[in-house]
C-alpha cells in the first residue's frame, strides 16, 4: 500500500529564504528545532514572553502528540497575542488564567507552570482549572488552530486536499493489503 | 435565464434550493410553470468548492445563530451548532454523502407496526410505499443511484474493505458499496467518481448529484426558473381569505423585498421551515401560519446517530475515496427482540484530521484523546443511522430573546433522546465495536452524535388536520396554496438516509401542483 511521507516538508533552503524575507520565527521553528524555551515570544504586542510560553506549554499538555514539534503548538497559540491586543477583557482573562496556573504550580511544585518538569504534574493543575473560562477558551480554539495546520497533517498520515492530484482513484483508495482473506 | 417581476402573482415561489426545493423547482419549470426560488445562501459552483474541511464549512455551512436545548449530547457539545447543514444554492445536497435508500414498507406505518410506545408520538403516513414507488423510480433515475437502473456499484475503498471483512465475520449478509447518487460511470453529463474523499465539502468533480449542478441549471435552461441567491425569506403573507399571497425576504444588499405568489412552497429544511411558519404568525393565524394543529415545529427527528471508529495495527487511510463507501443493512429490520423497535443502517464514514479532532470526543483532551488521534491513519470508521422516535416535545421554537441579522428570532432546537433511541444507539455501538474487533482492531472509539445532518418531521404529513401540518401532497391543512416541500413533511423518519425520499416526494408534489393549477384549484 502507498504510505504517507511523514518527514517535515521544510528544508534548510526555505528556512534561509524565510529568514531573508523576515517571516515570523514560528514559520520555520519546526525545522530549526526552535522550542518553547527559545526567544520566539519576545516581540509580542500584548502578552508577555512568559505568558506566551505558558500558553504554548499548556497547548502541548492539552493535546500532546509526541510526533509534533513545539513549532505546531507555538503556531497554534500565536494568534492570542494579536487577539489580546485588540480586546482588553480577553487579555485580562488570559493573564489572570496564567497567573492562577502559576500560583497553583508554585504552591504545589515550587515552580511556575512552565517550569514544572513532568507532564503528569502539569495535567493535574490543568484538571483543576478545566471548567474555567480561560481553559475552555484556550482548548476550544486549540482544537481548531492545532489540527487545522496543513503542515501537521502528514504527521498524522492525512494527505489533505486531493483534487489537484486527481483524487485517490489511482493513488491508493483501495490498496489495503493486510486484511484477513476468509 | 428568467427574471420575474416582484408583482407577478402568477408564480410559484419556493423557499430553499436544496433537495426538496431545487428538485421541485426544476420539475415545475419542465412543465412550463414559472418559478422563483429564494435561497438564503450564496451561489458557489463546483470550481469554487474547497478540499479543506473548515474552509469549506465557512463557505457553505449554515452559520447563522441557532441554539440547542434538551438532554441530547449535541446541545452540550455544540450549543450553537445543533445542525450541520448548508446555506448555499443547492442546500445540503452540496455537503451530502449521496446514500440513497428507499423506506421499507412498514416504515410508512410505524404506529400500526410498533404499537404504543410510551412518549413517542408515532403516526402512520397518509401514503404507502406503493404510492411512492413510481416516484422512487424517477428519483433514482434522476439522481443516477448506483445499483438501480443498471448502474454498477462504486468500487470498494479501504474503509469499506475493513467494514466488509468484519461484517463477514459477524455473519452479516446484506453488505455492499451502497446505493449512492454518485456516478460510478459517466452519466447525465457528469463524470465518474475520482475518489477525492471530500464528498462533505462539495464534490469538485460533479460525480455526486447535487441540485446545484443538475436540477437548477436544467430548470434555468427552460426559461421558467429564476433562482435568487442571498435572499432570506422572513415572512409568508396571506390575504383575508387565508390564502398565501407572497413572501417577504431580505436581499443581498439588506433591502426588504416582497415577492408576490400564486403558490408558496416551503423547503428551507426542518429547522428553518417551521421557524418561518412560526415567524409568520398573524391575527388570523396567531400560533403561526398553518399551525391550527399546534404541530408546527414539533416531532423534530434527527435519526439515532453516532459513530464507531476503530484503530488497527496497520494503516487504513480511510479518508481516501468516497466518504460513505458502503453499507450493512442487516440491522435495519424491525426486530423488537433486540430491545427496541425500528432498525438502523451502518455506513462507512471518514473525516479529515480537522473534523476528526472536533468530533471524536467533543471537549476531550489529554493523552486519552490524543492517543486516539495518534492512530489517525490506522482508523476505520462507520456511522449509525437509525429510526428515532418522534416526540411532541422535541421541537423547534423561536428564541425568546436572541434575533439574527434581520431581527428575526433565531431557532431553538430542543431534543431529548427517547429510551428507544438510547437502546438502539448502544446496540449499534456494541455491534460496530465487535465487528472491528473481529478483524483485529486494537481499540474502538464509540463517538457521540455530530450536529444533525438529517433534520426531519417538524411540519409532518397527516391524514387528519389535527395530527399534523400537511396532507399527503405536502399541502398544508390550513392554507390551500402553501406547500411543505422538504424533509419537514416526514411523518416518521425510517432507518435510512432521507434525501431520496425528499426528492421522490418533490417529484410527486410537482405533478400534483401542476394538475391542480391546470384545474384552477390553485
Ligand atoms: C454532511 C452531510 C452528509 C449527508 N449525507 C447524506 C446522505 O448520504 N444521504 C442522505 O439521504 N442525506 C444526507 N444528508 C442529508 C441531506 O443533505 C438532507 O436531508 C437534504 O439535503 C435535505 O433537503 P431539504 O430540501 O430539506 O433541505 P436543504 O437541502 O438543506 O436545503 C434547504 C435550503 O433552504 C435554504 N433556506 C433555509 N431557510 C431559508 C429562508 N428563510 N429563505 C431562503 N432560503 C432558506 C437553505 O439555505 C438551504 O439552502 C447529509 C447532510 C449533510 C450535512
Ligand atoms: S469521492 Fe467521488 S463523490 Fe466524493 S467528492 Fe470525490 S469525486 Fe465526488
């Protein structure tokens, strides 16, 4: 059967080209191995670097896929900065939410949320705020903003738009070869 | 292309251009009757369709505000999206998967067959299978349904092959690639299926029947049909004699227009049609137009649905090819020995990663959730379509405070599962899971219902005026020149997908309207 190529579509040349044209850091974070800890969040408009990083960490903890690099989570939460810049109430919700998460984390684990070492421990904290407006808004947005990234689809084995390739008629719509014969 | 005057009162005015309205419009136009179709949504041709789930939903989906209430899972999971249907020329036939099945004989007389079911408002249809058979034949020919009219079945895809292998182990007998309104070979000027896998996003190849590129252009070619997109009907008007006189609508520029009519046919799908009748209340019809029975908006049905997804050790790539790629019909018989009346079909289903994430376990998160999605390429999937019980309290009402962009109260969709529905869904979950396990599934995921794609029954047909809204022709009991032309006229919902029946009823209704007009009865 025809398998899906799951390798990252980014290569060094496009990364360098991206840099030359000043594309945002997140656009090539994946291939650069840029991670949540790096400096991508420094140029935010409304939300502090620490807040943005907490959101990215939280995003990974909500929908942990070990085959996705931080890149995808960073891309998924980036729009919150712009939205917060245009909406004070929203900015308040996010800042208060992150502050609450950090204070819970400090009490229990002596570190801010993003500094808590084990996912299991961070999830325990998220479960505590699961019903809050903050958590619900982040999760509700993330289920679209994470899974709607075309670059992530091949990693799930999904190929996306097929019309321009003539559909799957000659590309494996019926190529399953491991079913029992009886 | 026709262009009729707003004051032309010789016209049949149809509200909605989907399965019901689009078909009716063409049928009448072919008979030389002048028709205007008012369609709330825009006109997007096949070239405009997008192979991307969310972008396509934004293009075609009905996104105007609605609310959900009741104990059904959808009201919790998708409080402002009780239904997943379309607002565009072609209606939900742009999104639909194409499964085209006939009702069974007993499904027209469920009150008689099932007996008294507490809480259910069962009623026999005022027509029988025999009445509809000639029209089913015409509908199947029109839509090019596979396995009818010597049209071969579609080829099996990976998702179907998994289901079929499991079905064999379960001892199921009636298993095939479906009766689909999708060309398995070129027909009616349209090509055959390219196995694109985006049937729910509008078929870019045109292999799948949709009124958008079949009925509507054919009707327009006669010079008797005008389709007005971006025209949202907000009120049906009547005269002192209680006859409909025309339709008030808001056009694309936000201007209110009044189209006069000789006959008005309502085909806005089962949420909007009763909403419009309720919003057309007047001194003469204080509870809403054509609502002397009080049944307008009631008996809302949406089928017993749910999905079973299953993960295997190796890839399936279930998204490749037709979404509904085949069917198991063995469970669709009425066999009360299973603990419920009525039956259900099992049909393959696949979703892309974006919709899968949204629908698999709404609200879910954490590793349990993502471990299921991690299996995406190894998933097979099926959808349950079963007969749900009509209940008087399952209903569409006008929201008491929320209004839309035209100041019209939005629809609230209230639904509680009937115990029979719950028993049926659980039975189907168990059968589906057992089926996949029999061919080596490593995990199965019973998935709750999506927002309703099948919406039925809210202006139901009845023999007696007190039991329903319209008679056996879809003509409302109260207003003789007002017809119900969509799935809202269903008395009960049967175990199968509804569209073939909607189309058959529309063809039959066109004959009736044309006859009545020529006899000057209308
Ligand atoms: C994803 C999906 C898959 C489906 N798969 C199948 C399947 O495989 N088999 C099957 O049988 N069925 C299927 N269906 C259901 C099928 O699409 C519907 O049953 C059918 O289209 C309903 O026909 P209708 O005429 O009642 O309404 P629609 O086809 O929904 O048409 C109603 C039209 O009326 C318009 N309208 C509403 N209110 C107004 C107003 N006030 N003024 C002007 N216009 C208005 C709407 O914009 C819409 O275009 C599916 C549906 C969906 C969404
Ligand atoms: S799979 Fe076939 S029917 Fe579905 S969108 Fe593609 S060509 Fe159309």
